[in-house]
C-alpha cells in the first residue's frame, strides 16, 4: 500500500503499469504480475482504492483511485508504529517491575 500511495502522490488518482509498480517494490522479494494483481485485488477489497484494468497502447495499465482508507494510509501506518512502541514500552516496564518485586521478595525472605 505504501508504494501505491507514493505512486499516486497522495493525490488520489494515477495511471500506472505493472512494471512501474514492480520497479517500486523491494528487490529482495520476487514479485510477479500474478502476485501483484492478487495483492492489488486484496487491497481493493479492503476498500483502500478502486482499481480498473485498461489497455493503453497495447500495454496493460492500472487506473488506481484512492478511497478514504487509502488516503488515510500514512496516518494509519503512523498509528500502528506508535501502538507497537507503546506495547514494547509496556513490556519493558512490566519486566522491570517484575524484576524489582522479585528482588524485594528475595531480600525480605
């Protein structure tokens, strides 16, 4: 979703070929047009964007129109990172408290 959002420049609509999307994806994963289409279809079902398949000069092209969830993607990603950070902080704080309680009980008995 991040790459699709970057291709639309947050504006909402873009006309893009599968090769352009594949070139924007990380090279460490092996992406094919079939896997790309399945991922794009899943994102479309999740209501991130509308996806139309067109033929432009004999080349397959996608017309991607961001919906409300797609336009809110950067905010959603930021909230997920913050939520993860809070959970990690909570885990560390719990471990410190458990250590201190154990140390105090060991000192008392």
